[in-house]
């Protein structure tokens, strides 16, 4: 409801909700210093706190401050789990579980970008197969195995997309990665398929 309110009006009401909205606006404008200032004013007991930590991690990522980014994502996971534990409604629990998993995936992506492929795979491995995110991270895990030189595992993950359960998911990049892995295994005929 407050999303469309004028900036000056929101500034007059220093609540966690208004600070969260102002922080998101500053982040979208790439005013990272102001965004961090507002995010830090969201109270730890407020329902937006886990999401504020998620976005704080993204701000630090945009600034290439990897240590702070990782700490924010770890704090985000803890805060999301805490809120999920206190919540009664199924939809709200799912919301906090999704925030938890997004923080975990972002942490895994950060490890991948830093060339820490094993740590990346460890983080991806914590995402349960029942998660809404799981079908999308299979490809990312396959890339990590490819970078480690474990081409068979990369191919094994990519074959998952051919299962009846995931046949509606199509990623052209998965076909590209499979061809690369077959090529690296010297299975030239398979790489042409």
C-alpha cells in the first residue's frame, strides 16, 4: 500500500516498513550508501527483516564487497528460518522459506563467481528437491561440476531435465553445456546431437 507514496511523506514516518520501501527505491536508483542506511534501520523483529538482509546482500554484491555479501546472506537465512518458525500460515511460511532459499542460491552463485566451485556445490546441495527453485538450479550445479572437470556429473544433472517430471522445463543453455561436456569427454558424435 505504501509503495506509491511520495518519498518526502515516507520520510516523515520512520517505521521499518517505510525504511524498507525507501531502501528498495534507493537500491533501484543504485544509491547504495543510502540503501544500506535505510536497510540497517529495519528492526530485526520486523517481518521485512529477512528480505531486507537479502537485499542488503545484493547491495554488497553490486559493490563487490564479497565478505559483507556472504555475511548478509547467512544472516538472511537465519532470520528467515526464525520468522518461518514463528509463523502460523502456510503461505507466509512458504514466503520465508523462499527468502531462505534465495539467500542460499545467491551465496552459491557468489562462490561460483569467485571460482569456489566446491563451496558453491555445497550451498546448492542444501536446496531440497521439493523447492520451487530446484529445477532452475540444476543447470547452475551442472556448470559448477563442469568447471571442476567432472563432466559425467554435469551430464548426469542435465539428463534430469529429460525426466517426465521436468519435461516442461527447457533451457537451451543446458543443451549447450551437454555438448561441451560430451566434447571434453571426446564423445564427438554425442556432442553433435
